C-alpha cells in the first residue's frame, strides 16, 4: 500500500473529526487554522484537503454530510483504541 495514500487518508480523517468536534460558532476556516497550528499541515495544504473533502461530498454547505459524519465517527472510534 502507498504510504502517501495512508497519510492522506489519516489527514482527511483528522480533519473530519476536528469538524465534528468544533464549536457551533466555529467556522471551517477556524478549524483549518487550528489544525495548521498543530503542525499537521501548512495552510496551503490544509486548504487543498478542505477542497478535496468538499469535492468528495464529505462536506456540504460548510457542514459534514452524512458521509462525512460517518467517517468522522469511525475516526473517533479508531483513535480511541
């Protein structure tokens, strides 16, 4: 398996989980900046990931879609282990 694919998937899962856990008044851009501040990625890469999540319909109208919510909940369970 391609290690870059694994890393990309992990980054997407963490991003979706962060969106699921964000404060109700927090914007996606604020969530993005919080993840940038952790060193997970730089702002340019984070914007690319956010756009991919939108294109793949994990995020619709700046909210998690059902698909995005399912993956975020799976990630939450996966990271608890």
